[in-house]
C-alpha cells in the first residue's frame, strides 16, 4: 500500500515539473518569440534630420530691420554767389561789365564782382610782371641796363612797341593804375618791343584772397577790403592774414582794377 502511495506522489511531481517547462507566446504565434527580418527597417532614421513641420529655432538676435539706402554724395545746393544771376560778367579782356547800374547793386553783388575782377587782376599782373604773356624769339635779343640784362623780341602779331603792351595791360587795369614795373620789363628796340621775361615762382605760403566788404562807393569808383591769407613764413611762423585795399573804377563802360597789390 505504501508503495502505491509513493508511486502516486512521484507521478504527481513529474506532471508538475512538465507543466513548468512550457512558455506562452505573447504574440499568439508558434515558434521563436523574435520579430521576422521583413519587419525590421533597413536603416535607422536620422533623429537630427529636419522635417517639414520642424520650426526654425528661436534665437535672441533681433530681427534684421530694413534700412533706407543713404547717399553720401554732397547735396546740390542753390548757388549762393550772385555771380550766376547775370548781374555782371567779365568781358573778353578781363574787365567787369554790369548789366545794370552798378551803383544800384547790393553790397553782396558788388563784392562778388570785385572778387572776380581781383582774380583777373592777379592773373594779369603775374603774367606781365613775372613772366611774359606774349610769344618771344629767344634767338633775337638785346641787352639793356647796367647789369646787361637780356631781353627777347616779342613776335606776337600786333605787339610792336611798349605802347602796345601797355594798351593790353590797361584792358584790365585802369589808366591811373601805376605801371612803373612795366617800364623796366619791356623796352623798344630796333626790331620791335623786347621783354625781359624774368621768371620767379609765386609765394609758396599764399593760400588765397577774399574780398570781404565795401568800404565806399560812387558812380565811378568802388573801394573794397580784401584779405590775403598765408599759411606761414620761411621762418616757421604761424598762418596769418594781411588786409589791403582794392578798388575798381568805371572806364569806357567797363570796370577795371585800380588800387591793387599782387598778394603773391
């Protein structure tokens, strides 16, 4: 009897062990519990790749503002100098001609006219006293004076005497303006008129001149103040200004320079 009971206990234990060796298929399929090869993607998607729905990252940088193009070219301004109004002009010889009565013009217009005539006078004085405004023949010369200065024959047509030179000079300067320098720079000779043609450079420190005010006026003469500016001197001095008088007088319907000193 005991043997039968022992056999029943052993049989029950073996059945229990057999049931513990079985496993359930969670997918409800038989065989291996791993996925098939067809269900595994070939490549892993890049998690950093942007998508259509992905928004641009926000930053702290301010949005770029639209700016208007700026031109650094100087603005065109209305000409302040009345030179462009037609109140006066230079004739072909370098003298000033007023459209209307000069005595009725404003100081501003007269100063502009004086500035124009002053510059014309500077060019004329420099041309006649420092160099020579005419053509010359350097092979046809004459000597004059205690130092044996050499003068060259002027070959410009129509200029055959000192009087012709003076006539040209006084197209810009009045008849009363002194011309003593011309008496030593031009001489009459056997073949015509000769020029010394003494050359020199202009004052390297001279920087410009400006007519600043009307001192007096009449129907035939207007006197101005002119300031001449210099950057310094040969001795290292600072910049300075010299004040001088300048006048223009009415002759033969045009205004010519009278009181005048070449500033350079």
